[in-house]
């Protein structure tokens, strides 16, 4: 038996790993599924894993059956997933091949349902039934089911690629009241649910097309704020007297509405200004640039999200992007997200979907045929051989101009059908090419119905005089200050804090910073004494983190080395724990989902967690992260090696810069090479980096600087 944590093989009969001491998985005696040591029911068949201890029991227990035996009425969400075209698939393939595929399919789907907090009730042929809400309930079971469905579609495609079969599923999900209990006979009984939602979910699965997820109206009401849905109308369902309203899941919302529990408080002057800007753009033929600045946690995102809601109510088409503070996506990801949203897809969509969206944009006239090469580049789509030759022949300035022409062309075209709101957050992290794209958009807003909103911290404000000079009009700059005392009281009351003296103490400590106040109030709501309220966000984050179970605390700390955004795969690699789940971190609102990845609830939360690590632990985790990215992302590998104080960082920066230069991204290549030269200690590394700078500067048309770089390289070689 292999340990789930360190993967060391242990002999049969051991309960704990011989290498790391972790509790070993317990195989189900019914189906053989590997369950974690603390699980009570099998993830493969639902059988109870812990039998009653032998020996005499009090007489009253014989007349008091367990909860499972007597059953419960529970609110659950039921999911059915079925392989599309399974009958024809079995006819085309050998039975052994089909059997292996089915085993991999069940393993992938079962683990996904379990990972999202559900329970696998049973397998029926090629069909999997999962239940969210029994035997254990969460307050977001419908969301978990829909998120699990999206992941099931993804992992099943991966299974198909592994076995060489075009494998897809169709899924149905329904919510409602059920009877949950142990059912069966004296020879075989298992925990299960019975009720109308089971039948409805099965019928919806049968109606769903290949690759689709259909959900009931009850599920819709619980997930519509995070999922984009398409109404399918009222559908007659066999076995049900009344037609059911059915919805098709389109995908995750690209722009989320703000949390209802935390509405915007105060900011009256700012709202008045934003309202006038919206009305002006909607009624006239020109737009505006809005620049929101403020310290971390002051409420830039909250105000921006409120602005998005106002814009959507006025018929604006809203598109949002975030500039990351880490890796190659330090701006390029924001541009790609914005362009993808404008043409109607997500930046993380499969290549085929991005390709189709790009072609559709050209067919609609939103992008010129001669600019397809630049649209491909912005969407990270491979160029055709003919376009590759054309792209290689261009100089860097021509490529940048072409990319800007595509972005501005999309804004011009789409603003003729509906006014646009373009939101780009955290531009203090933006690189020069991204700032150039934003400036190009801002330049045309005097002639189209579009509003560009940017947010930035005061420290590191990149919108300088040169950037502003490119615009035909001015910029509406909003500098957010702290909440006034009365606004802070209103904010606290929205969190349902009734104890006035207690609320005032939190307000005094928060000093008008909405994030500080929110975190302080959440901390006390979780059971902390008034005197335990930390004096700073740093101590607040540590107090909340220390209340996490050890495994989740370690996961949060590991995630912090990645920056504000992190992937689950990275955290699992850093922990050497392939079964790690972010469920607790999500429930405690330390992190939030962002597409297929996760974001810390705020940059300050991440900073507080990261600062809790010792320097030695940071270096260890950064080295492990560098190994994780060795074959995935050259830039991230170099950055993590630098943070680990690893002497290999300079050579890694050189490799990353060379990769950027090969893609004609000379600004990024020069930035990476400059960072490499700062950390380089070996003459050979300094020579290679200086020489690379010389090449990039020459290609970028900066001849004098190129000569200086080559002189520096010559000096290193001497």
C-alpha cells in the first residue's frame, strides 16, 4: 500500500506510514476503493467503513438504531454523470480496453466528487451518482456540485487523451428534499438517498447533450451569481406532474457581482462622479478614463465591483482583467483576459474555443483579416506556417503596434452595439507593453462609447506624466481615503455586529481601512475575545491562520510563496500531498476561487501569511516551487530561485529572457535579464546576460544602449 502523502510503499497490515508517520488509506472491503484514514464511508460504493466494535453493548443500543438506519430528511444536491455514446464506444473497442477505460473514468469522477465535498452513492453501468449534502452537509452544496461538474468534464477529457478515446460526459444536477438512510436488504445495505431530486437529476442528465451540464431551477437560484447560465425553458420530465424549468451551464462568470453581505458603504462623492460618467458614455458618443488609487485594503475593488453593477444595470457590456504580481503573466495575462472577454471566451479556455472565438471576431468584422497574426499572439494561439513566417519578419515595434491595433479595433467595433466598461485592476504591477495597450485604449475613448477603469496602489503608481500626455482628454482620478467614523459604523452594522462598544473598538483599530475592519470583525465572529483582537492585519492574519487545522495551515503557507494567485497543483507539490484540498481555506474565506486557480482573499492576507514563514522555510518552499516550474514556466522558475537565494537564479533568468526574446518580447526579455544581472555572481552568468541584453537592445532598435551592453559583456570576458 502506498502512502498518500509521501508515496512510499508500505507492507499490508500497517496503519501508519513507515517513512513519514501519516495514517495510511483504508481499502474498502466491498469495492477496494482507497479511502483516507478518517473517512467513515467509502468514496467508491458508500459502504460504512467502520464496523461496530465487537463485545457487549448496553441493552438500550439494541432499540436505538443509528441515524443511518432510521434515516433523515435532508436538503441535498444530486449529480448524475454519464459517458456520452457509451454503447457505440463499447461496440468499437475490445472489452478489456473498455474495462480499463471505465476503471480510469470511475477513478477520475469519484475522486472529483469526493474532492468537492460530495459522496459517491453508486455506479450504474457507466453512470456515476454523486450526492452533495449527505451524509455531511455544507452551506454551498449546489455550488460544489456545479464546480465538480465542470471539473468532471475536464478530467474525463484527460482520461480520454490517456487511453486514446474521444471521451465526454453529459451531466444533470438537481436540488431538493430527500430521505437519507441505509437502504437495501439483510444481505447488503448501503447508505443512500431517495426522493424527487434523484429522478430529476437523472432525467436532466439524459437530456443533456455531450459535454453539457443541465441544472434544475433550485440549483440555479444558488449558483447564478458565480455561473453563467442559459435558460432552456420549461421541460416536461417523465414521472413529474409539473414541467420543470431547466438551465444549461455556460461557464464561470467573468465578472462577479459583489458579495451581498458586504455592500459598498459611504463613497457618496465617488459614486456621484461614476454615475455621471456612466450616463455620459451611455448617451454620448465618447467615453472616459477612470483611475482609482488607494492603499492596499482601502476599497478599490469594492468600489470597482459596485461600478460594474451600476454599468450592467445601464446596459453596459462589462469586461474585467487583473494584472498579476508574479511570473510571465505580469500584464500579458491581463491583456489576454481582456481580449478573450471581448471576443466572447475565457483566457483559460481550450485552444479550440479560443481559435473559434477569434475566427468569429474576424467574420463579424471586429478584427481585420490582416491582423489575425496579432490576434493569435494576444490569445496565445499557435501561428500557421504562413503567418509564422510573416510574424518572424516583423520588428518588435511593428508587433506591438499590431497588437494595439487589434485591441483598439475590438473596442471600437463592440462599442457601436453597446457601451463598454473595461476594468483592469492592480496596474501598479503592469509591465511597459501592458501600459502601452492601456494607453492605446485610452487614446480612442474620445470617439467611442467605452469607459476604461484602472486601479492602482499609491505606492508604485505607473500612470505618469508621459502616459497621461498620450491622451486627448483628461483622466477622472479617484483617490480613496479611509472611511469616516459614521461610515465605519454602518459597515460594521452590515456585518450584523450589534454590540456597539465592541464594534467601536474594532473601528478604532481599523482606522478607516475597510479590509482591516472586515477582517477584525470576522476574527471576533469566529470566537475571539475582544482583547484578542490583533493590533494589525499581520497579527490578525496569523490569529486566523493559527485556528486552521495543521494541514490547511501548511497549505496556506505553501500557497503564499506563489504570490496572490496560486494553483492547487503547486500547493500539492510543495506539500508532497496529492490529496490536499482547499475546501477549509475557502470556507474560512482566506482564499477564493478564480477560474481554475485560487486567489488570496486580499494581497494583505497573502503578505501576512508569507511573513509568518521563517527565512529557511521560505527558501525551501521557493526551491521546491522552482522545481515544480522547471518544465512549466521558465520565468517563474527563475523568480523562485532568486527568492530562494539559489546561485542558479542568474542562469535561470538568462534562460527565461532568451525564451522571451525568441518570441520577440524584447521588453520582457530585457527586464528579466536585468534582474539576472543583479543576482549574478559568476562571470560567465554576467557575460551571458550582458550579451543577451546587447542582442535584445539591437533588435529593439536601441543601438547605443546595445553597444553599452556589449561593452559590459566584453569587460566580463576579459
